[in-house]
């Protein structure tokens, strides 16, 4: 039976190495095959290997096992709907009711986190309060963690942005909001 290749991509190899090292140091014996797959999957922000595999199955890969370039277009209507939840300065005015718009909005908040830097809970609260206007930073912290964009320690004291490439629609939303904040006219996101 032929094995379906699954591409493994890490946005930041240094963060990957640190995460793998930390997980290995917690162990008393070398990991088995499946345990090592789980360690690698967690290092890229997934819950475990099954979670990683579920997100990767069916995505095209090239002959080297790398993700094939995506030819699908950005859903401009979805980007425009998400942009309506932000003010002219890129602040989130209200939490979108639709899950797919929540996901796009979280990428904007993710982009406001400093890369490769741990933040205390109070710093995250301050950062998020600057990025939204509806006074529920706890909801946003939980959502960022639940969607795998930010990791937090078990005790909830330290938060860290998980480095990854935003989806095409999130990148389009970020560009649109940046253009609006700078005052440049833009016909479409």
C-alpha cells in the first residue's frame, strides 16, 4: 500500500528546534515513532500528530514532499466582511458572529504580537486592549490559543506567538487594514 506523503513545514526553524528540545528534555526515555510525530506536530502548533495530519490530508504536495503552490483565489467578499469589523486604525470593533470571520480577525491580532518573544499575561492584556474596542481580552486570548496562533504555558503566565504563514485571505485582510490605516485609497482588499 502506497503511503501518502504529508508535507511538514515550520515557519521558524529556531522555534521548532527549541520546542522539540524542550519536549525531549521533559522525557526520561527516547520517544517512539508515534511519540516523535506528536512532538514534531506540537512544535508547529498542533495538538498532536492526528490533528496535524487531519489538516494536511488532501493538500497537494510536490515530488519533494513540499506543499504545492496553491492556485485558489482569495475570497474578497469574505475579506471585506471581516474588514467591516475593524475601524480605520485596524482595531477590532466587535467580535464577529461567524466563525470564519472570527478566524480571519484572529490573524490580525496575531500579527500584533511580537515574533519570537514571550509575554506575561498582563502584557498580552495590554497588547490586546490596544487592538480591540469591546473590552473582552480574555475571549481573544482563549480564541488565539484555541486556534493555534498563540501558545501559553500550563500556568497561563507566559504567552508566545506561534510562527506560521497567514492564509491568503488573512494576508489580504492584513494588507487591506494596513492600507486603510496609512490613508492610502484601496479599491478592493
